[in-house]
């Protein structure tokens, strides 16, 4: 009995210790800035960083002088293509998690373990109409040349139109596309967001496997209001 209790204690202690170490490493890694000297310009292009608490995405104007995303992400791929969309949300993640977990209650242990070990990439694209800033949808103003670099970084994971595999989204305004890249613990969906922002020269965390590590660098709407007012 004592030996069984000892093994049971170890079985509980080891995962708890590993989880604690992971969370600590994620907190430290996300606190180390890249592009530490970056500041928002007075005039520029407003993008957004959104989160559902677990996953993050980059929201951009659907059209601008720098980029027209309608060619890469045509509205005809949506089940409701005729709305007056103004913005596009782009994120990268793991194929099985994206396609088989419309809510986080649907995720299974096997899906999660498979994703963290070695998962295929998938692009999630949602179309919005005049999205309003909120604590989960935060504005970042960036310079035109930074936006051009952001576009270039995102284009690297956009599949070509010819032969593109399209998967239905969760709603009538979003869709999934097969995309390059391998998902694992060191390259999560949130790491993709921060890597993409960093490639544009924007200040963000070094290692951000969790959504909070990305969002800690994006000011809340009320904070922006005080800073700009």
C-alpha cells in the first residue's frame, strides 16, 4: 500500500512540476522584449491583436494602400460572402485542433498531445465589419513600412490560390486554409502571432506560447485613451 501511495504521489507530482516549470518559463520568456525600443507612431495604420483567452490573431484592414487582402482571402470562400467586410483576421495554428475543436470543451487529450508533439499548420481567416476595440480586441498603430513588413511575414504562410485546400470555418464569416509550418510546443499559434509582429519591428515578447504572453504587450483600450489624451 505504501509503495502504491508513493507511486501515486510521484504520478501526480511529476506532471504538476512540469506544468509549473512550463508556466514559469512562459511567463519569463514572454516578459523578455523583442524590438524593445519600439513605440507607436502618431500617424500610421491601425491593426488589432485579438484573443479568446487561449488563441491570438492579427486583424488588419481588408484593403489599404499597402495591401489588398481580397485577392488572397476572397469573400467567395465564405458561406456569407456578400457582407460589407472591412477587416480580416489572420492566425496560424494546428490543423487537428483548429478543425476538430470548435469550442475548447471539444478538445481531447490525444488531440492536444498530438498537436504539441508535431502538428500540421493551418491558417484561420475571419472577415469582420468595422470591429470595435475591446479588452479582447486591442488596437496597435504601426508605421506604413512596419505594416509592409507585417504583410510580408503573413504572406509567407498564405497558400497559393491554385490548388488551395479550403475547410469550412466555425461561423459564416470565417474559413480555414492548409498552410506551411509545423506546430509544436516551441512553435504555437501564439508564438506565430508574436513572431509575425516581431518581424514587422513591433515590440513583443520573446517566447509566447500562451495568449497572455502576446496580449501583455498590447495596451488595453482605456490605457491607449489615457496615453493619447
